[in-house]
C-alpha cells in the first residue's frame, strides 16, 4: 500500500482523532477528579476550572499539531522517494 494513498490518509486521520479523544477523555476524568479532591472553596474551584478549561484547549491542540505535522512529514517523504 502506498503511504500517500487515500486509505492511508483515512487511517492516519482516524488514528489522530483516536489519540485526541483519548487524551481529552483522560484529561477531563483526571483533572475533574483531582479538582474535586483539592479544592473545596467554590470561588477557588471556579478559577481552577477556568484554568483547567484553557489547558484543555492548549494541550490537545498541541498534541493534534504534533500528530498532524508528523503525518504530513511522513507523507511528503514517501512522495519524494
């Protein structure tokens, strides 16, 4: 199978989505669990939850960037060969 084929691209996209979903799900589960154990003040919980939400955007976006960048590099290398 040619690594630049549509089938390969679909598999790569599904793999990226799966990793994103796994990272996002683990983030939500563990960050909510830790937040519930550490913060009991409602005001503090609000600020921590906002920070947690912002990190939820930054961390998975970074993971997506890395995965997509790696896929593009591998695809472009296989086309040149």
